[in-house]
C-alpha cells in the first residue's frame, strides 16, 4: 500500500457499496489519519461500522451526493476523494432515467465543485466500460460523469485539485452483479436465467478493481482516464461453470440445474468496449493498463495495441480459467 495515503484525510462517497467498502478496507491498511464513509444506505453504514469497529479512524456519514451542503461538510479538511457513489443497475436506470441523472451527473458535479472549493488534492471518479459508446441510460450518465470530472481540470483555475477517472468492467461478486445472481438461483435449485449465452463481458475481481483505483490515485496527474486490462468471458460459459462449481455445494447435481434463456434486456450490449477510437489516439499502453490522456497532453500517448479493445477481441477465458477465477479469484 502506497505511503501517499498514510496520514491523509480521505472521503469515499458511496462507501458502503461493493467497491466503495473495499476501498475503505484497503485504505485503512495504509494508516490514514481518517477515512470518511458517505452513503445514503443507512443499513449499509450500520453494518460496515460494526465490521470496522476496531478502527478508530473511520467516520460514517449519512448523506447523498445530490445534497451539495452535505458534501461540503463531508469534505472539510479532506485530502483525497474517491467518488464511488452511483446508480449502476442498467434496467433500474432505464426506467428511472432522471434519477440516474440526479445521482450520476448532478451528484458528480456537486462533488467536483465542493472538491474545488475545499482544495482537495486528488479526486478520482469510479466509472465503467458502459460509458464507452453508451446505448443505455446508465452508460450515458457515467460518460457524462467522466466528462465532468476530466473537464474540471480546465476550469479549476489556480485551485490545486487533480481530477482523474478509473474505468473498469463487471466486478465479480459485487452487489447486483451476475455471479451472485447465478449463485442465489443455483441455491434454490435453478433455473439459472441468462439473457444471451453469446454475450461477452470484461470481468475482474473486487480486490483487483480496488487495487486499480488506488494505483490510479497514486499516479494521477490530472485529466487521465485509467483503464485496467481485464479478462473477458462468454456469459454462457460463465453460467455453466458457475453451475458446475456451485451446485454440489448446495446438494444438487449440476445436470439438474437448467439454464433458461430470457433474452437481452433493453439497453444491453452484446459486448463491451474499453475505449473509443478517438481515445485510442491519445492513449498509452502499459503492462497492466491503458491511460487516456487529455488532448493537450497527447505527446505522452503511444498508440495502444488492438489487444482486448472489445470483450469480443482476442481470446476469451476458457472454462478451466473461469473455474479458477470463481474458485481462486484468478484465472
């Protein structure tokens, strides 16, 4: 864990979510002065407070990023902000589009403006590959959240705050993700519902996702979008391996668990993309990530390779690799 977090005052918005709470746990290992957890999930705050009771340097704040005054109080004397608060479920955002705008767009702008006023050192927005060429409300609002974050570097004036983004794909075992859904269905004896077995997705574990966020915070200079390289899977393979691994644990023969195809939901893509063609021109590829630079810093860019530009490019995980991923957390 980098020493940049040691002795710092840190705020995590959406800090009771799957990613936000793991960011909190990881940051506590770096001996910060304080970590403030902001969430509108009262029950989530209560449970996380119980879990982290041994830590005296955690503060739990009920609040919403839609409430600018609450954000202002939460960011008093804060050095670093990890902005994880969002509405992230595609169907819910489709049927409640302006609510998604209020949280993902207006909430992000609220947080950005308060971060400027409070002279925060670094502000990192957590984004998603669904922001690339979006076809649904959630992706469109997260694209705007990215643009708002990056654009803040242009009009902040003499203020010191560095604004950057981290973009990754589906996170295994995160709240509302497909693997916990599969497991709950298997526990009941099936069927396992699948929208389209040929659909492909980028995936990564929660620990790897959080490591990505913290690494981005270490090296951010302002205006970058950090895109970490991820494995890709075919959803039909993921479902069948999940049944093979989990069914015996609940006393079922894997062959008895049916896979039921229910068709693509409105707003779903057949595949996801890591970056746009325009971003490719101003990006640099490293061993574990792509870094998209602001256009004025394109001299830092070295055209990224074609590796895994979409979740259909390159080799998908084999069933053996998926099995290791589900059992061990790494393919």
